[in-house]
């Protein structure tokens, strides 16, 4: 558009859109009343926000919550949730445009430092699940710091998904469901989407349950239920308003809170350890190797070399296999962010975020290491029971974060709750944002148009579907908590169950199109055979070895399936490692068999109509350089653009 020439009405700006390289430059107008300084601009922006209906309603509800908490006999931890509600709901962005709601206003060609920092911090905090933090601490108690490194091996997923999605974007794909549909057909995409929805459902109840454990050690008590519901509703409210934009906004704040809280917690634990003379005496007299790598009292168990399968490396190898081949492609929270920003910026920011997240997981395992040391010291009688400060001995020895924090002080218990609730709420807001995208543009677009809708083409109708799906996911996600909490762990879809994605996703992305079957011809069994086969193996394994009764006993111990012959090494996770090696082999072999052997593949021969399936200029050459793609050279490779 052209701006008015008058100097007192508007200023004309030339804006080059990032939608595609061949789009003409446009002009935009901004009022001449733009404040002269950044401070004035921020002041005006703040005044606009604090006078909005959103801010006033959120503040009124915050005051009501505080009055209720102060006048009733409930835990002081509710104050933390109340403050979280006010900070995140009163100031969260409100999305009115689909691109804001689904893309967070991050252009697919953005190379800015702010995009790098937002994506890095968002992926980092979104993947430090409350359940992951607890697992890291428990493994630290079991294996020492080696347990932390073992659990952190799953975070190689960041580098894996960054590389794979980079290749997919270079081939013209805008989402994983679109890629699965294009190569493997409708049935494969439906199976894939249903599996993703089930995974998102797991995230809701598992994170809510970790938060509720701080309010009550008794499952299904009033405080347990209220804390689970409130910690789920808070992220639902602000993500309902702003979608991915609100999720990214909160992630940056939550990342800072998480880092600061963790540093303080670990610092105080270090001081507490140094001041406990009884604990020092116990370690000097009863340990053959008093180091962070393993704390085993002599006469109780023998120290193990942490660099062996028996010492915890079987867990590390298992995590590396899943992280490289299956786990990241089954997490919409992570994969949705890989389709934001310029592909190279995305790859760098996702990899950097994964490095930071993995480092924090290792640090969190130190909490479990300390708990194991103190618990065994009390068991031996060297440390008095008063050192437990009211915590359960079994929980402290087992490295349960809430119990270990109680042994330090009430202040550290409250601070650790802030860290854990930050982790939980961050994961849940990303879960709801991913649910909206998956049910809106991806699946609704497929049902209406036969193909997932690219985010730059998303409509307000997709926003409505996305918001409704968020509410449904929150309700359905809480319902599993009505059942036996002990048995819930068996319903979690692990990387073992989805090992079948290794071939269909990884190899489809990294192998050049010229070596694959013709675009427009779909090979469903190349996806369904490895995916369903590995799912069957994984589900049988979980039923046999993970499903427990309320008393903690294996529910299906008599199940006539024995995975013991697959065990690799003498470590605690040798059997799991063997099953994952089998799953990886099955996935790669079955994908190859049904993808490249004409005698055993089934194809529905659906031809691509125009550019509905992918943005094709010519399929003869493979683009290796994004700048070539952006230049739009005719007859070379694929047009890369998420417009």
C-alpha cells in the first residue's frame, strides 16, 4: 500500500515479506505517534496491558484465590500456583490470527538471534518434564551420577530430530503428518496421529501427578486432586488465549525460573552435605569409592564400575538408540518447534537447547545421589533419624525429589516445588499448543481437504477446533488419575513401543528422493509393518515387566512371553537394551523390505494433485543448500517455503 505523503499522518516503510523469495515487496504504515524512546514504548505497552479486560479479570481471580488460601487450612504451596496463574494469565499474549496461534509469529525464514534464543529456551524447558526430573533423581540414587548421564542420553533426540526435520523441510514438507501421508498414505497417517494424541494424553496426567505428590503423599486425597487439577488448568487458560505464542512467551520466563531455582537447590544441598559430619564419617568408613559415580556401603552392595553395562551404561546405550531412532519423532512438543524459523537457525537452536536440557538432567541426578547417601547413612545408624526432617526414609534413599528436599529444609522443599511445577506447567502448555495444531491444521485439514493444512494457510476455523481440542485433552488427560496410580506407568508409551518409527521417518528423511519410490505413489506397508510390529513387541514387554498391582507386584508375571534371551549384559536394564536392539533391527529391516522390494509392497497409487501434497518444482535434483531453494531456481530441487 502507499502511505500518505503528509509528514504528520504516517511514515512509509518498505517491508520485504519472508513468505517466499519471489513475493513482491509491500509497504506498511505506522502511526507518526510512535513513542520517541523504547522506554516510552514499553510504558505505553504496559499501560495497554494492565488496563485490558484480561489483566483485570486475572487480577481479580488472583485476589480471590489468595483470600481463599489465606482463610482455609490448605498448603502454602497453593500460593505458588496462584502467583503462577496471575503472572502467566494476566500478561500472556492473546492470539487473534492463526499464524500467531499456531506459529507464535516466528517466520519460517527467520534467522534472528531472538528466534534462536526463544527456540533454544523453549525446547530446553519443554523437554525437562516434571516426570523426567523425578526419573533423573531416582536414577542418581540407584547408579550415582552415571544414572544421570544414562537418562540424559535420551536428549540426543534434539540433534537427531534437528537433522531429520532439516532434511524433510528441504524436501518441501511442512509437518511430520504431511510427510507420512505423502509417502505412506492415509491409513499410516491416521495411525501416526492417533499415536501422537495418545502420547500427548500421557503428558497431561504424568506431569499433573508429579505436582500433586508435593501436596500429598496419599493418592486421591483432596489436596492431591486439587493440585493436579489446578496445575493443569493454569496452562490451559493462557494457551487457550494465545496458542503457541503464549507457550513460547511463558517458556522464556519459566526457563529463567528453572535455572535459578536449580542452582540454589544444588548449592544448598552441597552446603548441607559439607556440614553433616556424621555423613562424612559414614562415607569415609563404609565406602570403597566415595565419589559421585557410585555410593554403595560395603557389606550392602559392591561398588560397580560406571563405565560397564552393569554400572548403568546399558541404560545409556538404550537411551541413545531410542533418542537417535524413534523417541523424538513421537513427541509433537519437540517436532512442532522444528518447523519454526529458518531451517539452519532451527537446527542450531534445537541442538543447543538439547545440550542445555541434558546437562540439567545430569545435575538433577545429584539430588538423588545425596538422598541415597543420607538414607543409607540413617539406615546404618551413623546419622540420626532427625536428619530426615520428617521425610520418608524409603523415599529419601530412593531419590524421590520431594522427600529429599524435606531433609534439607522447608524452604528448599518449597523452592524445589517451584522448580518442579515450572517444569510441569511448561510441559503442559506445550502439550496443549501441540494438541491444537495436531487436531486443527493437521488432522482437520486432512479430513476436509485430504492433506494437512500448512500453518501459513491455517484459518480461524482451525483455531476454534484447536481450542476445543485443548479443553478435551485437559479433561481426558486428567481422567486416568481416577485409576490405580501404580498401574498408570504401564500405560505410558515408551520409546520401545515406537521404535518402529526408525525406518519410516529417519530413513525416509535422510535418503535422497532420487533413491526412493516415485513421489505420488504411496507404500503403506513400509510404515505400517515396522510401526505395528515394534508396537506389539513394546506393548508385550510393558505388560510383562511394567504393569503392577496396587501392592507393587507384577500384574502379568505369568504371561507366557519371555524376553530374557534378549538380555545384553548383567545390568539392570540389559533386557530393555536387548528388546530395543531387536526393535531397531525390525524397524529398519521391515521398512527396507516393503519400501524397495517390488514383490512385497502394497501401494494405493494415489497420485498427487497439483501442489496439495508437496511444493514441487522438479524432483530430479536434491537441494543441499537452502539459499538455492530460496532463490527459486526453476528446474532445480524442491521449492522450500513455509509461507
